[in-house]
C-alpha cells in the first residue's frame, strides 16, 4: 500500500511516536487515563461535527470513498447519546461555521492538512472547541497545536471516551496520545447505519464502492509507508461473525440494486489483506457467503499460489491492488520490499491471476535519485504488456511519520514542505540529475501513457470485468490530462533547485 492511502482523526490508517512529537503535558499522564473514566452513558449529550477536508491540490475523482474510514470508526465508537453530523468536502458538503456544536473533530492527512487548519481556525474564531487527529498531526504535534484546542495522536479507539468526557466536563487537554492508553488489540466494528444517518450521502449502486476493512496493521516495514509507525505492526483480524454482520448491514443501509448490478461493491481499506494466509482464507470463506464484489490491497507474493487466487475470486474479489513499486529489482530492494516482491515473477503471476478471473491493479513509484526516464519508459511498457487494470503512478513522497521522511529530512533531501503538494503527484524532493520541471512533466506523460488508447483497448479485451476497465480507464485518462495541463501552466510546477543537469543530458540518457 502506498504511503498515505488512509487517514484518521486518531483512528484508522497509518502509529505511534515520532521525533516530531514533543512530550505531552504532565496533566495528561499524571495518572492512568482509564482510572479517571466515568461510565460513557453518564456523560452529558454533545453535539459533534466531524469534518473531512479536501486538500487544495487534491484531484477530483469518481473513486472517492463514501466516507472517511477514520471518521467512520469515531462515529461507531461514540456513545449513542451524542448527536453526530458529518461533512465531507470531497463531495462539496458546505460547512456551517455558525452551527451550535460542542465539538468539532477534523481528520487530517498531509495533503489536506492546510485546509484542515483553515477550517479549525475558523471554528475557533467562533469559540468552538476543535480536536484534530489523523496521520499528519499525529507526527506534527507542534505544528498542529497552534490551530486547535487538542490533538489526538495515534489510534483513537481507547482514548476517545476520555476526550468526550473531558469536553463535557470542560477539561479538554491539549494532547491525547495513544501510547499513554491501552494498546488497540481489536478491530472495531463499523456502525454503518449510524454513519449513513450522520452522512449527507444517499444509497449507492454497484458502480460506487462502500468502504470496509477486515484487518488492521501490517508487519512489513516499507520505508515509504506510514502504517508500521501509526497503526503498527501488530496484525489484527475481525471475527467471522463481525465481518458478516457489517457486510449485511452495509448492504441493507447503503446499497440499492439497479441495472448496473445486484451485488454491491466493497472497497477493502486494509493495509494488507494477505499478511496471514490462514486468516485470509478464513475471511474469504466468509465473504463467499455474502454475495458481494470487492477490491483489496494485497502483496504480490500472496498471489503466486493458485489456491489464494481461487479463493479470492470465489469470494467476489474483482481487483487486487498490488504495490509493485518498480520493475527493477534493485530499486524494489531499496524500499525494503525484497521479501514480498520478486520482479522476475511479476508477469507470470499477473497472467495467472487474469486467467483465473482476477484483475490486477499495479501501483508504481518513481524516484528522481534512482529512476531515469528509461526506467519510466520501462514501467509504462510493463503496464502495457501486462494489461494492468487502473494502474497508479506516484512520485516518491516522504510523508511525515515514515522512516523515509526521517531519513530524507536528516539528509536535507526534502526541498518543499508545502503540504498541499503532498498528493504523490508532485516533486517535493531533491532532483539533482535532471531538471525538476522536466522530470515532473515526463512523469505525468508516462502516467498518461498508462492510459493511451491502444493500452486501454488491450486492457478491456484481455481482462475480466470489461466495463469496469473501460470506464475507469477513460476517467483516469481525462483526469491525468488535466493534471499535466496544470503542471505546464505553472500551477503545479516544482520548486526551482540549484544543482541540476541540463535537460539534454536526460534526453541523451533515454535515447541511449
């Protein structure tokens, strides 16, 4: 899974302390937070607004989630006496800054944190209490505290009741850190009915995915991924009963059957569904009884066994999202993925999955320090040769909270900390071998090359689920062209860097 593919207000996504954390106030840790908890039902009812901001450079997409999983978790664990309202700027929901709310909860990823700060500042000017959480603020407490009354750091399940109690008693603390509360050892159930009622979304048909997750955590330590440091390396799995109950509730509440299909499509937001094969097989057996379609992140090495692919397809898996990262083994090894990714097996595994009825979506990275334009061309050719569904290309982006961010920051390799640019499509790190603007443009053109008409044609002809392949490819093609135009117009140009080679040198390298 790519670096920041999930978020949270202090729950769901990617973990604990970092060098960016300062020590919490003594009042927060002077005694056990659990010992000071009152019965949750005894707390006076609060009117709570949860906000999902849209980053200023965040692209419009038809594939956005119905709701933030971070917010979904918080809604589900909030005691029933509290009144909840959801606002999601990704869908254009207006924010009522004059609303009579007791608490504003704002989730923040790096790409939308600037907008999150603006929203928080506006509510505080009106005297409202604001709590911020999520991946970015968990690792940037000193930055975030200037914009809110309290920062939630890490997973929120075991500290959220304390936050609500302190709000109700007028004793909100400036920081709540998960490491000072019992560890989160279980995966909480989502209350889909309550989320639906609090949301401004309506029912969806088979073209729109419903977010869900079966597991939490990932034992792998990919340097560009924040999961090991946020959700943690402890792999937790829901029970068969809770999985089935959530799916059936979500189907009843969120899904409507139309001409587009009688089975709902679920998007699994698990960091990596295939960490434990036996548990994954158990989950697949449950899903096979639920009559759904779904897509999920999974490591390529788990797809090398035919039995795994067979179970996925039988369970309703339409698409496996695989982090290939590169088609160069030496590059893969630098990302600490050598245990999972054997480049020599890529094509054979993809072909076998396709023959068995499973689409493969490929996620790839380009790094200006090690990837040349010839490497970009090789990735584009690999996508074309292997008919990958909905392939994603990203520029290496060291997100706060990752091992890579710490290393790049220490070495002075990060040249731009305009968080709005941290969408994984903007060059924010040093580019010393070629001109940064040219690298940005070449990256975008190769990404568009993933969606040239001849490639789309082969993707549709040779893959199962032809309609999905066609529609998603055409949407991606249009959006990518818009992004390239934004770069060329200067709206998304990378920062100027002093030490670069002339563009001609890079062209000569690509042309041999």
